[in-house]
C-alpha cells in the first residue's frame, strides 16, 4: 500500500490529550499522514462512546490505528464493528484485561494534581512512565499535558481500565502489530499474550523502554510502524 494513500490515526493514552505523541510525530517520515485524536473532556463516555467518537473522525481513505495504552481498549471496541477503511492496528503498551488495582488508584489520583512538583514527586511519575530514560523534554510533555486534563474524564477512564475489554472471547482478522516496553511498570508483560491469542495476524516488537514507549523510543517505534504499514 502506498504511504500517501493511508492515514495513521494516533489514539492517546489515558490523558486523552494527544500531547504525548509529539516525539513520534517528529520521527515519522513526511510521506506518512498522521491524525491525532483528542478525546472530549466529558467524564462519562463509555468505551463504545470513545470508539464512536474516533469513528466519526476517521478519514475516508485507508487507515492504520496507533492505539497507546488506554486507547488499546478503545481500538478493540472500534474493531468490534470495524470501519471498512481500517486496514491495520498498532498497539503500544496496550492491554485488554484489567490492570492492577494499585496502579488504577494512582491514575485516579492524578486529576487532582494542580502542580506536578507540589503534589506528586517527579521521581514517581518518571518511575512509572519514563525511567530510566527521563529527560527535560519528556518532563515537559507532562507539564504541558497535566493542566489540560479533565479530572472527571481521567477518573472515569481509570474506571474503564478496571473493567477491561468487555468481549474477551472475540477474535480479530485485521493485521495487528504489538509494541511492548520491556521496562513497563504499568502494563505487565503478559498483556501482549492476549493480543497474540486474539489476533489471527499478529506481529510483535519489543523495545528496551518504559511504559511511555512512543515517547522514549520514538525513532525506533516510527521505523517499526512504517515497516508494518508498508507490508499491509
């Protein structure tokens, strides 16, 4: 498939802002056309409503989804009734089954943080998201994203994380690439097994990176995504 004929639709993590895609956008070649999704601030959207929101924003030409973390659930829900233009999906540090409750409690606490420095030590966020590759640029993404977070929406999405994907027996024929972070402290390594079992056409790539894989290894991830797109 010619790259100029396909859109890369980037679906954000639990923050919903799309800000964290900046490093990946800089690493993508110019003949890849990206579209960044920003979820609405409404705090009561179900997974199906998140998927419906994305569906309305899809371009009419061929699409490859890139679903980061929380958006893996949204992409799965979208594929439950797949739009015809979606030709493939890339999952980055994604999961289908509920995450550990302790981490969910951390996520629900995040919306109440008016200041990264005052309310939650940067070292803790770095530990879960960026370590051992934290730098000023990555911390700057946090500073840009946190003021834009909707407390109600983030708390509600954490609740969706606690439930997981509601159709656990489903199988998918669409080609799938799963990007795994070897140092992920949020999503367990076994999360990839679910995707390997449920996607008939499954590819896997593992990187020495923390949970924020697309942010800490943007060029390597971009190269792997482009190779995947070229084969579709």
